[in-house]
């Protein structure tokens, strides 16, 4: 089952979210467990879950307030935290775990174009460990959906293109 923290990742069943950002990939996937959620009103909700993290107990807490989501989990005395701000058709996600800060930003330029920025910084090594920026152009034609992308990856020092088609 999805943990409260897992729900900060994109929904993998939609065609727009088949490719995660680097920061989204740092968020734990689903795990066996139990969770509960209480919505106090349309703008505020609180979730808590206890989940099996490879035979260790992970405790998750998520707070949703308007367009902001804050989530943490503790496992074996290790803390993971994530904050997400949703705006228009974009979002900003920041995660922190084990000396690594990851940031992804999806910036809508129009209904067809979005800019994706991914950055990761290692606080103990005091250097960035990941940087990627790309432009995606989405398309919907009858039963075919997808996007074209072009971007720059700092690790490979290359310009990369992509085509994703969902039928």
C-alpha cells in the first residue's frame, strides 16, 4: 500500500507521470502497513502510518495544508522529510535524507510546455551530485498521448532528447 509519504510521488497510472523526477525517486515506494487520514476541512488533513520497511518499522506523518504537503518518516533512527508545493500545473518538491537534499521543480510555461529542473546536493561532501534541466512539449491526439523532451544532464555533460508515447 502507499505510505503517507509515497503519496507525494506522481500517480503512476496516468500518462503524464510515467517518468519521475530525481527528487520524486528519492521518496519511498509502497510498503505493507496501516495508515489513517483525517481531513479537518477542505484545506487541512493529517495522515499517519506504520509500515514495514524491510523488516523494520517505519513511522510516517503527513500534513496537507492548502497547496503544501509536508511529510516525514523515521526508520532505524534515520529521518526522511519531503515538502511539496503545488501551483497551477506545476510543483516544487524538496526532499532530505542521509546528507542529501534533492529538489525538483516543474514549471508550466503553457498548457503544452513545461520546464523540469532537478538538483541534488550532498551536504557532507559539500557538492552537487545531480543536475538536469529539460523542456517537455506534451501532446494529445485522439488515443495517442505523450511528450517530446530536450534537456541537459550535468553528470553525462550531454544534451538528451526523448519521446514518450502512451496509446
